[in-house]
C-alpha cells in the first residue's frame, strides 16, 4: 500500500512546469479524489457530464453502504469504460495522449478514461490531385477520420488495420491497411517489419516513414506513392497493394509502386475508356518531353545542326545571332530561372502565388529576349518543358524528372546526342533494376507482362479488365467472374 497521496505527488512531479494540466479535487465521504486531465486534448463535455457530475452527485449522496472504490472496480459508477493501472509514469504517458486520470489518495489504483479530442478541420476537397469527375473528398490530419473515409468505401471484414506507435516523443499513431486475401503476405510482412523497426525521436509527416523504410537511398525516383484521396487508396487496396496512414498527415503511402502507377490519375477510371486512354498517352508523351526536350534541343543545335530542316535552322540561327552565350548556358539560365519562379510561386501566399509565377515567367522571358540574353526558341523550349512537368500527376515523380533534366542537359551540351542517348539508357537501366517491396519498377514493360498492358499505355473498357495487375499481387487475380 502506498503512502497517502504518493501517486498524486509523483504525477505532479512528472508534470511540473506543465501549466495546462488541470487538477480537480473532489471530497467524497471524507476521502479525497483527484481528477487530472489536459483540457486542450480531451472532450470537456464528457469530463463535465459523465465524470465530474457523477463525482459531485456521489459526494452529495447519503448512500455510504458501498465504498466509492468498490463502485469503480465493479464498473457501476461511470457509464464510461476505464482501465486500471498502478504505475504513475505510465499514467502520465496516457495523460499526454488524451486520457483523464482519476486517483484516490488512500488507494494505490489509478483509473484511466479515454477522452481524447484533438482539434481537426472538416473533410475538404483534394488540393493536389484535382479531378473533374469523381469523388472530391480528401484525407485530413485526423487519422480516425481518414480510417472512417476508407471504411465507408470498403465494407468487408477482410479490410485489415494494424496499429503502430512511432516516435519516442511524438508517439505518432500509424496504421497499415490492406485487404486480406488480395495482397501478398510477404509484402504485408515487409511493411510490418519496416514500420516496427523505425526508431526516431518523432514522426511529424508521413515522409519520415518513407525515408526510414527505403531499401536503397541512391535513386531519385519515388519508392512510395503519396496520395491524399481515399478513393485512390481504396482502389489500390483492391489491386492488392498496402496502404500506410499516419496521424497528423493528410496523405497516405501506397506500396508496392511502379513507374506506370505514378503516371496514372484517379480520373482515368471515372472517364470513358477512350478519353482516359488518349489523356494517358498524352501524359506519358509529355513526361518524356519534360525529361529530355532541353537536352535534345541543346545537343542538336550545338553538335548535330544538320538534322534540323534548313528553314528552321535559319530561323534558329537568326534568333541566336546576337546571343553572347552558348546554347547550354542559355538553357541553364532559363531552367534555373524557371525553377526559382516555380518555387517562389509555391512559397508565396496562394491568392498571389500563381499570378506572380505566371506573370514573372512571361515578363522575365520577354525581357531576356529583348535584352539579347537568351533566344526566343530557348524560351519556348523551356516553357514547353515546364508545362510538361505539370502534367505528371504525382509530384514526387515530377520532381525526379526535373532533377534528372540537368545532368542530361549538361551532357547534351558537352557531348551531343550520343551523350544524351547513353545517359538515357543508363537511366532506363536503373529503372529496370529497381524493385519496390518485390515489385519490378518497370513492370509490365520490363519484365513484359502482356496481360497487364490493358491498363498501362491505354485503358480498355471496364468489362475487359477482369484480372488484377500482376505487378502488385499474385493472389485472387480474377476481379470479375467469367461471363
């Protein structure tokens, strides 16, 4: 038996200099009870109506036949479930997670009530993955709300959720979600091991998890797919993939990932198959353009100008007649300027950010041409490249393309087309060698899986997509019964 008030004193000592902790004392039948909670993270309405009010009524009651502790132990006092512990440090850890503590000075038992209620915003539209047709809702920072959005879409007992706690100080809640029977057990085991082995001070964003779980850090290409759309996560789970949700982050991670899954948009499946196929072909074409167009232009105009038709070559030569820089220097100046404007448009407040970036690009480009610093064709090439990079639906892949554009540009300006081709093949070889959670990054192109081509460069009508992609799963392949 502890000394009188020792548990309360230990809790007070552990929480010293925490002025937002509330200590509410109740004197019931000459015995002192202390209710401890943090008002900013608990449901104050429940505290007042279902705990404090009950304790006040008990203090005013003349019924002394049964001790209050006995009522607490048999669960007849409060309508709320509670847990009983005896360790004050454990109780303090629960307190900062949103629980309330009730303790008696004359008894060594502590009672915990789960009343967590953090401030959260309402479910809103997706900001980064906009669609014209289809659901508009997006994840928010509250993980319970995000789980409810997924539960609303997948109503089946095979939908599994595994809970983790990551971060020594933040104690961030993380969930792994998947559909049992569709995904590969080895992928689930690998993700489970990866999350369980994370040992960091805090996880403030879901990118903390992806950095810790990466198998190889020597690639610019994303090994996880980020999404803020519940419908994208639900569709991916139905394909046999695994999702990762983190509290405090309005995004989810999806694994495994392939290059072609990063080039797909959720709207591809809400439009007609003809429209979706055409848009997907355009998207893949401009993804390639965003990577190699500046390097091809610089290489051809510098070393292989005989490949350009005579009329066009004369036009380019006339435009570059008074330019003091080489084509490579021109391209680097414009590319770096465009990257700076893009970053400025991101950091400037939204009402003026987009306007500043667009107007800035137009004004600076026009002024640079008039001043004779860069040529008009170079401005066109860089502008088309910048627009092409915006067509890539996933930001991480677009960022990788922007990063690789510079070494390709430098190689093209120093060695010509042969250097561009060699570096392009090296990049392709790197992509072919990549695997994410056992899935080849370039499947179904390398290795070739013709069955999966129904949903890569184009999309066949829904009745024709009877099987799940073998890039992600080899279990329960058939999604539709044979007709």
